[in-house]
C-alpha cells in the first residue's frame, strides 16, 4: 500500500517525467521509463587498473636460490581493478565527471558507454578535497545530462540514483531527498551533502542523482553503513558545488583555492544570547590573521557572518565551503552583524599562505616528512625558515638523513624562509642539496 501511494504521489508531482502507461484494462499507470530512456545513456561505467609493486623475499629474488629449490619466479607487481560510475557533462568535448576516489592512483582508466563501447579515458584533473575528478574521452557527440540548480532542492523532492553498483551494470533506484547541507561527516574536506534514501551501493560512486525531469542535481559519492551496504542513508555532492570544481579542473587542471584569513565557529543559542542577537543561524568570527584579506576588508573578531554573496550562512562549515569554492582574485561581499547592527564588507580572495606540506608533494626523497613554516623571535631578530615537524620511521626522508626538528636553511644553495620559497626551488626530477641546522650545529644533506 505504501509503495503504491509513493508511486501515485510521484505521478501527481511530475506529470512530465511520469508519463502514463496502461495496463491490460486500459488504466493509466505512473512510470519513470520515458525519463530514464533519455537519462541513462549519459551515465557511464568506469573501470580502472592500478599496478602495485609486490614485496619479495630476498631469497626468492636470488636466481641461484630459485634454481636450487625449483622455485618459480615471482611477479614483481600485481594489477588491482576497481569499478565506479561517471556522468557525461559535456558531450561535444567528451568530459565525464566522477569521484576522485574512483580513479585515485589508477594507471589505466576506461569508460564503458551505455551502447557497449569501451573508451580509453584521460584524467584532466582531480580534487580530493571535494572528491571530484574530470575525465576526457576522445569521442564527440556523447549525450550529456542537463544540470539543475541544486540550491533550489527541497527536502522531500523525489530523486533517482543511477550507477553501477557491485559491477552489475547500470542500475536505477529511487527515493527522496532526506536532508540538505549535511557536513561534519569526515568524508571530504569540503562537505555540503545531499542526503537521500535512494539506494546507493559500492560502485554507485560517481554516478548521477537526477530529479524527475532527468536533470542532474548531484554526484553520488558515499554511504553511511557499518556493513558497507545500503541502509537508506546515501550522500551526493550538490551539482552546483561539483560544477564550480569541474570548471576549475578543466581550465587549470587543479583547483586554485584562495583564502580569506579568518576563522569562525557556529552561532549557538548561547552565543546568540551573549551577543544579544535573535539570529539562529550564522558564524561567529573567532580569529582574523594579520595582513589577510579579512583584515583588509575590516572584518573583526566577534562579527557574525550572516550572508556571503547574498547567500545565507548556516554555520562555520558553510563559510568554509563558500570561501573554499572561490577562486583567487574573486571579490566577495559579506553581510555581518556587529554590535547588533548590520554591515556589508567586501574582500578579495588571495593566494593562501603555505604553512604545512607533506614532503611527498615536493620530492620523492622527502616522502615521510612533514614540513612547516616557523617564525621565531630571537635576540638576533625574527628568524624564519622551514622545520621538519615529523619524520616517519623507515621512510625515504628518514633514510635521506632528515630528523624531526631539523631546520632547512638552504635548498640548492639558496636561502629559504618559508615553504612557498622552497616549493619554487625544488625540482622533483633533480637531486636536492639541503643545508640543515640541527641543535647547535649544521650540515649538508644530498638527496638524490
């Protein structure tokens, strides 16, 4: 009875998508088939292969040992395969959007189309922070899904998830939007998820979440389940967020995030009472960095941010998401409350200062090291440099001679005062000559 009632509601709310079908008695029945016939060809299956080195016993690596004991030669690597889904978002140029975790580390990527074609795909760019990746296939004229405005979604809207769960092939499930703006789940760096009860299972990642008009509203990305299977709680990245990331990946190959230089916390009822304001949503500024765009704009500690670019702010996570999707050089307008009075301030997003970096992002011989900026006031004045904050045991950085607490004063005989300077000097394909200050002494290390 409940299932039939749901179908009746879907038919009533979406006459365009749920075109009538007829039973043997001539009675009309609701169906999503016409919409899906237009939509499914735009959702693709993604297959990846990753070559992983196999650790061998030193004895098995010895030809004499293998010959004496008649031991077969062991493979030096194995190939791991994984499955996922993707959505064609630009048919003429062959762009396909999927999740970062679907293609992460893959050596080969193939896209299987609805008509059975299998095409080699090239990775255009990927953003782990939002779990978005863009692929390109050399086949123009693909059917692309039209995009909706995910800001206009409402809890209770009917949606359909399309993907490739468990490698079974394209599968369609339906449900409703259960919640919007889900964050704080620890799944991505930037979270503003659509929650749905449409079944999302392993392999659905990167697939389409569409409305009943067949418009793309989200990219399926995760499930919340102890067993790893669907329990009616799935999450999708809103297409408005995915589109912002997609545009940057296509244009630059990476996301060029800027910074405003301020930190905030959620406006709680207790804080609202302490500030004598009647708001229930917003973010309270707790820190403003010296010389930052926020300071230049006049933002102050204690200000309550209510809107960014005329979009309401729910909490501190909302501020982070809004700023994190803006490009360097973009202008923003914030509406704030200060001492009970509303103000408007304008800021320009700037290049963020690099304060910490994993060594593997700079050079292979620095893998395992965590490098941070340091600025210390001494009798000689302000001393700036790059400090090795941590070194993993047995890592290439440890084997290269780096130790926790080392201060990198020079790279390739050029003085470095911060990580930004170091990034500009380091060439990943060339050896490094580091001048290290360690305790009361100094030494040179050659990393090659």
